C-alpha cells in the first residue's frame, strides 16, 4: 500500500502539470491568428561564393537520349575488387590498407568530380545473380520483425498548438496508465520496473512520436544513440521502436507540399513518381521517382510544420521526460535540448543539405570505394530534396543476410572506420547521423553509398588535434592516465574540480572506449565486443558526478563514433583498428594551436570590425 500511495501521489502531481499545460495551450490557441503562416528560423546556411569548390549536380536532360539504358542507369557504381596482392594470415583479416585515390588523384583535392553517368559497371565483382533492389514490402517486413509496427498513412499535425495538444493528450494517457499500474501493484498484481514506463505506456509514447514525427521523434532517436547505456531498459525498448520508422503523410498533404515548394508543374520533370514513400523518418519521407530521361532518383519531402514546431516540440518533450523521471540530473537535459534545437533547424533546411551533399561528393570523389548521390537542382528546394538513386541495402541488413563473406565483412568494417576518422581528422567535416540506413552496401560492386547529409558539422583544427591526442592516449591504456586526464580537461570533459571517484570512472570509460585501438587486441573483433555493457557502470557514475556538460561538438561526434562501432559490430567485422589510428596520427597536419588559443583568437576577430577568420 505504501508503494501505491507513493505512485498515486506522483501520478496526481503529473496530472496536475498536464492540466496546467493544457490550460496554457488553450489560452495560447485563443491568441493565435491561424491564417498567418509561421516562418521557420533557419541558421548557419553555408554561403556559396566564388571560392567554393566545383560541385557536380544531376541536371535534368531536356530530351531523352536516343537509346536510353534504363537498366544500367539504376546500377551506377565502379566495381571495387579486393586487393589480391594483400597477404593475410589464415583466419585473420589482412593488414589494413587505406583507400587510395583512383587515377592518380590526390586525397585532398577538390578538382576531381565524378559524373553520375560515368558509373557504368565494369564487370569486376559482379554478383552471380542479377542485381535487384529489395521491394518496399520486404523492407517493411524486416522492420516489423525487429519490433516496429507497420507504418500508416496519417496526416502530420502541422501547427505548433495542434502538436502541443497531442503532447498534452499523451501526458494524460501516461498518467492514467501509471495510475492503473499502481493500482495493480497495490492489489497484489506484481510488476517490476518503472510504474510510468509500462508496456501500454511505451506503446502510447511510440505511437505519438511516430505520429508527430519531427523534433520529438528525432530527439528520441538521438538519445538512443548517445545515452542508451544509462537509460532504463523500458526506455531503450521505446527508442528501438521509434528508430525503425514513422507514419507517412497522406496524398493530399504530399501534393500540397510538392506544389508549394516546386510549383504546380513539377511533374513535367518526372516520368513517374510513387506517392507511397519508400522510407519515412523523423523529418521527412522519401519517394522513388524516374526522370523523363529514364534515370532513377529519390525525392525527400519534409513533413509540413516540422521546422516551425521545433521549439514547442522540444519543450513538450522536455516536460514529458522530466515528468516520467527517466533522465538523470547529470544528463544536463537543457544542454541536450539546446543542441538538438540547433541541429534540427539545420536539418530542416534542405538547401543546406544539398550543399553538404555536394561537398561530400567532392571530398570523396577520388575514392571509388565510396559513392555519394548527385543533386537534382530542378526538383529541390528548402523542403524538397531530390538526389540520384543509390543502389544497395543498409549495411547491417546486407550483413544479416549471411551472404557477405568474413573477408568482405572485415573490408566493409575497415572502410566504415576509416571513413569516420577521415571525416573528423582530415576533412574536419562530418556527417553526424549514424542511422544505419544512411550507409548502403551494393553487393554487385562492393561499393559503399552514403546518403542523407542533413546532419553535418565542421570541427575546428585545434579541436581535432586534441581529440586525436586523446584517442591515442586511450589506445595505450591505463598507463596513460595522466595524459587522458590532461587532454580531457583541454576538451572540457573535466573542470579540474572532480573527485577521485569521478576521475577513476572517466579514465576507465576512456580506456574501454579506446580498447579497439589497443596493441594487444588486433585485429579487434567488433562482432564480439561488449563495450557498451562494460562501460555502463562508469558512465552512470560520470552522469551522477560530473561538474559540466560536454562541449556542443561532442554530442554529434560521439553519436557518430558510437554509431560506427555499433555498425561494425552488426557487420561482425574484425578490423586492424590500431593500424588505421596510427596511420592518421603519423600523417596528421597539426595546427600548432591549443583550443584555448584558437577560441581567444576567434573571439578577438569577431569583436574587431572588418576582421574575420
């Protein structure tokens, strides 16, 4: 009975908060002029000027070619046979060899831009059976098998006040579900775990997030990659559900969005357009289409109201997270919300994403192991982005089908890790969304196709320098405790005021995370690693005792690094990770500045009129 009284009191307080929330919304709704559209605040759009490197677009041809080869247009990609000259020990992956620029191109050049029409198959590495893109039905069946409910066609609530009412209804539903669970416990019905995160409430949360999409769903996905080890198991279950998809908008809403963005005659550029999306995510959905010249493209359409509702959605999510009590105080939820808001505003700007896509296509143009889609400018805008269709399936799904050899798994895993470190330490421009569906594997060519560049971040040279020093120290283990603490303080992980318990947990976690690069563990078997479970206790201690939240750069960086490790684990790759790290360390171009010196110089430049970095 004591537990019933305690849980009932919590439910009563929660219901009162939800009631206050709804009352405020009713007042806000009465003051809103519904006829006036809201304008999203878009920031940090990259400027395009004469100094930008040349980018390759995917223009629409005015006339069809005389003999269009539709079959080959769907199978772009350069075959990448394995290096037959590399020697390996039986039972072990061959020594790592960094990808080499093709045709004598330099790794850091921006002058080599591959045209999508040059991706004709060469025959090497061809599969024994004709290549086929998996059907939508097959992909959805696989998602359902993982625990996701079948996506539905449902209208997207587009106004901030309307969306807030949905959150209010969710709060009431959670309160009633928790009250019912508390009653069952009081009557001897048993039950373990959180009284708030019951199975019924998890379904309510997942259903609402998949219905609203946008910032709420994106925040849930971000938490699932960044802090999965410290979340309750019920919350992890919820994150797994929402990560596998969202409902899609109905045809009338899609038609309205397309005409608003591209004009009423946009269909004159396509021979066909599938109104049922191939994929639906947190911010938009993707439709397959065919241009009038026979080339296949992917059309990403943003959900209406997502950009204008970011602030209110995140506030509602913060209220719900605080109400359910699943976020420990040391998570610094306010900082997570702030970072999420900035990232979401950028991701909602498809003009910015088009620019990111072009930049990555240029940066990776010299490496035939990777492919990046070209942009179709005539069918792209601020809320619609059309790109070249990339063949292949998600890397983890390809590996799960058991048709990938052990040697190929090792090669793919090595290329994923090399790419991640290249983006951070060489390009200093990283795609930070680790969603496994953003990395496609083409069995026919062995190529890795990269898609979805909405979440990208630039890293300052001194930050990359210091982070590389930290990773190198972590790879050497506990013997480098002083160096780990020194670089951690330089990166603002620590303030210098932490107690010994916190410092011990920090160093232990750092050494564990750096263990794939340890000399005694090569090649590192990512398929057998359990770093997430082993580091959970130390992370919990750090969450409870740390004095400061991480730098903004760390949230996106660790999300990508964590995603890379998880994906290598799903592939089952054994990687010469230390060779890869040391290769970067030896060839790194050091800036010669500390983070503090760089930031002081930057502040002085910003405060001095007419001076810029």
